[in-house]
């Protein structure tokens, strides 16, 4: 097995992380890539929900969507 240092989302730049993802080392792996994409999608959902103006009767639903999106973004 090759010697390598694990590349994580906590200690790497986006450039370093995506470069490592492109390698066949397994660190980071495809699951980590999918998790990051989910976090990005959830963050964008939260952003759009924050910008969206709705009628009063829809405000609770929109707030719930934003809350769920923020929770998803933080879980990854």
C-alpha cells in the first residue's frame, strides 16, 4: 500500500481536495465527493430560501425548507 497523507475537507483548500479526489488513492473517495456536493446543494437551497419573498401563508413552509437545508449542509 502506498504512503500518503489523508486529504480532508477540514484541513485542505478546495484546490488541494479536488486534486486529491481526482487521484486513485481512495482518500478522499467518491462518497466524500458526493457528501460535499450534497452540502453545496443544501447550502445553495438555504441561500435561495433566504432571498425568496413569499406570501404570509407560505412563510412557515419556506422557513422550514431553509432550516432543513442548513441542517443538511452542516451534517456533511
